[in-house]
C-alpha cells in the first residue's frame, strides 16, 4: 500500500493481457464453428515491456462477441489490431452491429466501467472511443506507454 493510503495498481504487460483473447476466441470458434472469423494484426513491438491494467482487453472482446457475433449466430468477422501510436499503445476492435430488431440482454455497463477504470488510472491520458459505421461497431482504445519499470502508475490528482 502506498503512503497516501491508495493501493498500488496491479499491472501486467500488454502481451500478457492480450494472450487470453486468443484462448477466448478459440473457445467461441468451437461454439460457433468456422463462421466466426478472427482477423488479428499485431505490430512488431515488445508488447511485454509496456504496462496494462490486468483484464483490460478481454471484457472488450467479450462485448464484441456478445453484442456483435451472437446476434448473427456467431457468423462474421471480428477484427483486432494492436499497434503503437506515438506515446500510446492502441487496440482497435471491429465487429458486426447487431440487427436493429435484436434483443440482447445486458446492463450496458461494460464500456462505461472500462472508461471509468481508465479515467481513474490515467486521468485524461487514456481514451476509449466507439463508433458505428457501415454495419460495424468500432472501438479504439489508447493507453499511454508506461514501462513496467515505471510503476506504480501515476494516479490523477483528486
């Protein structure tokens, strides 16, 4: 625990945070069959050197499968890219939009909770943006590059 009474934030490398995504999508491919396609583009970087809050990425991919792929009986393409952009690492996630008449159970809290978590950890330096375009839901996550040796992460002033 830090001197200011706030617990130090647990972190992991971006690569460690991203690895469970492959396993999760592989399980979903077993569930839905070959109709669920994953297109994964990863820039050549030392992803394990950059810090990420644990379990930051998996809920975003789960949302994409739940709200995009399940509404299409698991048929469609899920596109992910991971790259460095200036002083941030960036995840882009793109999945089909559900049909207008689709009824999907949920509380609508996944993205809101992730945005709040980013705000608490990085202030305004991290961003989670979403858009709907050409029948697809697009998510862009930008997180400041922080080395694992630069921790604990800076906390925004209260």
